[in-house]
C-alpha cells in the first residue's frame, strides 16, 4: 500500500492487490493477409482478428468470419515472417514501455538470434515517436512499417497478447526489463539531480493551474523541473537512473520510474478520489519503489474525465514531500 500519510488509502488502492493474470500465448499464424487494419487468412478469407492484441486486456476477443474480401491486386508487400506485439494504445510512451517492451524482452529470450522483425502500424510512421525506434535499436530488433497503400502477405506472423491487463504487471519481468535497458543505455549518468519534478508543459491535458507557485516551492526543496518533449529515450533512461525522488502529475512521464534504482521514491499528483487510475501505484510496487501521492482538485469538480486541469494544495503537497524525504 502507499507510504503516504493519507487516510482512506484502502478505498483507492486495496482492490489493486487482488489482481489475477491469464496465461500468455504466442500465436504462429501462416499465410496472413493484411488489408489496412484487417487480418485474415489469405487462403480461406477467415478473419484472424481473434489473434490480434487488444488494448487494455490480455483476454482474447471473439472470432468472426469475413464474408467478402476483394481479390489481391499485383502490388502486394510480402514478408516471410514478422512479429506483431502492439495494440491501439502502443503509440503512448507509458503503454509502449510497460506493455510492449516486456513482451519484447520475453520474445528475445524465446527467439534468440532468430528474432523476427517487428511489424509497426503505418500510422506510427507519421507520429515521430522516437522512443519506439530507439528502444528497438537498443535491443537490436529490426522493424518495418506496415504499408498504408498496399496489402500485405506474411508467410508466418507471430502475435503475442498482453502479459497482463494494462496497468498491472509481472514484477520480475518488469524489473528484468528495467535492468536490461539501464545496462544498454549509452551512458548512465553518475551525476545529475536526484530530485526531479516532471512538468507536463504545454501538453494541454492535466496541467497544474498553480504550477508556477508549485515550481517555486519545490525548487527551494532542491528539486529541478524538466519537460520530456526534447529528451531522447536513452537520455531519459540515463537521467532517471540517477534520480531518487520523482514528483509528477499522473501521466506518461512517471513511466520513467522504470529506470530508477529499486527503493527509490515516487510522489504522484493525482485526481481526488480517483480509485481507477492506479497504474503508477502498481508500477511503483512492481519495481520495489516507495509510492506516495497527493490529491488535487479538478477544474470542473467531480467530472470522470482524467484530462482536466488540476489545482494542488501547496502546503499539503509540501507536507507530503517532507514526509517522503523523512522515510
């Protein structure tokens, strides 16, 4: 459970201690046709969507049959084999690091030097997501983009569903993933700040409305403020490996606790009375970190939306920070 001073932690977090995990399967599919986002058997035209990873869950969806698919034209992109491990959330840093990279670590152990190339969705080509290319390069895994204007034929396609439903983790695998990337980082800094606040900058979502005053307060406590927009994947691994105290609003930046040494300290600023979005509590627990939190008020009251701007009680936050440093 959280290390914070709050009462009522049971209401927010107790249900996270009761998670169960489904068996993980690696599927090997032969002669797979891909038409945009549709998977089907090129010989029978039977849908293979059943075997495609689905966001947020490691439970497979029901199968279906495609009644009519237009015949292939001559302009077909053919691959002998490929690996598909993404879902519709994988373009987000948190979901890529916590959902996809652990799969790739497992698959590297399984395939060894015969690891097939990873097929990336065509949409990722336009999003300039350098952390995807950088992390694949660190692991020595080849990749290619699914063509957006041609059908594909893959002689053998491997597909792996989620190891756990998103926001829940197999602790030993997460720690192995963290150690792997820390060891592969080009230069793990020995210097740098041990106390970091991650600002969401101009993201437009989950902004702290009184952040100017917040930054002034925490700078007096020794914290530096960073934004992650222009920091490469390897630089983030190196930077956060030297961090001992991490402070930030609920968001993808907190994923970087992955690279911190075990038994570091995480303080999440989170929406008041939110018992649903506990992924960073669970991640901190799986990585053996100490987790603290401070609740903030939404701009429009008790809306269920998780993207609203927040206002933080600064004296309360200062109290929680000092409590964290005293442990």
